[in-house]
């Protein structure tokens, strides 16, 4: 096999070779959960941060990509309530393509009302929401699939081309790479940055833990370990032998940061992105084995029945979204 044939084979395997949709479904559920809690927390601060009497008056709101104008507290609350509805539909897997697009538009509308309060978690949340809208996230563990195939449909995933998922994965890796690249200051090179961050009282979730800020060896290990993990996540996630370890390290990194510091929804959003790197075939085998242990559902066909055309279903959802617009 010549070099061109090898490249063609690798490209087909990377972008078009169909595989079970489990990683997309898991990412969809976590993104839906994140949007739900983001919306609920924003509802608690509408008057102070987003309403007509907020610190940033409506006339100073950003007009860029602001397709829906939200200037009053009642309008903001209505948009956030709609976001909560969208998040529940996304988690359940009911027309997820449509609801992901709706959630993206509403996220942009609310966030552009006061761009001064945004952080990296807010931005990556709306980015991954949009990217997932272009993938067949409802092809596994969804209400739509249950309605078509019955209970057995929850234990089997549709086979989908991974090109859309690759866009999500690329976005996740770029975030980690730039996170590493931005940590070039003296405190990171000297191994004391974690101690400085954990001393910021406004960001402390459980108070200051002296062992994590005073012990020079622990501080250095955490600081340089963070750099190493972010560099590996930004460059090696597509290297299959290391992927399981890197996913675990990434999840532990975000859980530890979220457990100690108030950093918004960045960690949960990035964990959702990391789920797209899970081994789809391994999950499919596990779920099929679990499904075989469940009582048979007489309302659906046997497990050997052909899978529905996932791309056609996604296209139908997109057409419905366009018609409703």
C-alpha cells in the first residue's frame, strides 16, 4: 500500500467510518445538564447582572451576534426559562438537534446582554453546544430512539460518521493547548502558581487548605502537573493507547479544580467534551450485554434488525428546525 492509499484509509477511518454514537450521547447529556445549571444560577442574579437596572445598562450591551434583544428582567427570565426547557429536552434526547440550536441562540442572546461577566466556561459552553448541534447526538440513549425502537433502543446505538464529533474533539484539544500556552508566567515556571490561585479568597469554595498552599513540594507538583496534563490533553488525545489515561487525568483535573475553586461551568463543559473521546465500541459491547440481561420487549424487533438511517433522521430534524424558523 503506497503513501496516498494509507492517507486515504486513515482519513476515511477518521472522518467517515461509522461507529456507535455513545460518546456523542454522553456528551449531549452532560452539555444539557450544564446548560440547566448555568440557566438556574443566572436566574438568581438577573436583576443585578442582566436586567434593566443591572451594573451594565442595556444601551451598552454588545450588538455582535445578538439575534434576540433582551433588555428587561422579564425578557431575560423568559429566555432563561426557555433555556431550562431546552436543556431538559437535550438531556432527554427529544429532538436534540433542534433544541441544541435553540439553546445556542438563547445562550448568545443572554451572554451578549452583559459581556463583562463572561468567563471561558461561558464561551466554551456555547461553542460546544453549537458544534454538537451538527452531530447525531440523538442516535443513542434518547427519547427519540426509545419512541422508535422501544426499550431495546436504549441499549443499542445508531452507527454514525464521526466527522462532526472530530470538530468537537478538535475544539477541546485547542482549548487545552491554549490553556497550556497561556501559562507562561514566572509563577508557573517557578512552580508556585497553584499556591497563588488557592489563596484567592473570592474563588475559594471550601476555604484555604494550608497543605496545598504552604508545602513547596506539593505546590510544585500540582503546578507543573497541571501544565503537563494540559499539554498532553492538547496534543495526545487522538493517540489511542494513551486516551483512556488522558481522559481520566482530565476529569480528575477538572473535578479537583471545581472542588476547590469557584470557576463557573468550565470544568463540567470540558468534561462533556472529553466524553467524545470515549471508546464507542467498548461502550456498545457493554450496553448490548446489559440489554441482553433485561426482559425482552415484545414491542420491538430482534437485536439483529437493521439500524435506522441516522443521517436521514438528523436531516429531518434540521428540516423541521428550518421550517419552524
